[in-house]
């Protein structure tokens, strides 16, 4: 049951198109299937809220100089590794985003740099649908770094 939505709803289709480059095929399938369940409202709301967040994200260099006050908009995770995205790439896409990477939980070796979201999602890294935007400083504090 989709309540007032169908998979052909233009608002939902626009949201799906907006986030498609930012999530793996497997995660897209799960979310799409979720839109056909009694929990459809949750999945439809996630599609819409994530699309709005991605649309409003700054592009590369827009947060330059903010340091720990830079906002983190997206969080990806897989097998104990985390990627915190502060800016999508210059063209608003996924080839050269910017963010903070913590591989295998090693916060001592974590670093800021360019991240290919396209590459992450091709390896099945999952977009955290429950992540709330916060500052880079808050992320580092939470991680003990």
C-alpha cells in the first residue's frame, strides 16, 4: 500500500532521480521495494528528504576555510569504514566530492580529501538514511578524534 503515492508519482520520481547517483543499486532496490509495503510512508519520506538534502548540499570549495565548522551532509558506511561527505562535486555530482574518511575504524589515520561517491556506491557502500547533518567537529568529537 502506498497511501497517497504510487511509484509513478512525479514528486517521488523526481526524488528517486535526484538520489539515484548517490546510492547503490542494492539500496535503491530495497528502498523501492519498501515503497510497496505497509511501511511505504517511511521510504517515500526518505526518498524525498534525502533528495532535498542532496539538492541543497554545497559543491566543492563552498565550505573551504570552515574547518571543523563545515557541515557534513551525508554519511556512508561499510565494514567498519565511514565516509562523511561535506560537499558534492563541482557539477553537483558524485565523481569528486569532498569529505572525511575513516577506514577500518582507524581514527588516527582518518583524513579529509576528495571522495568518489560513484566509486563508493559501486562497491555497495551504504548511505546512512538515519544520519542527521552536523558539523565536522561534532563528527570528530563523537569519534574521539
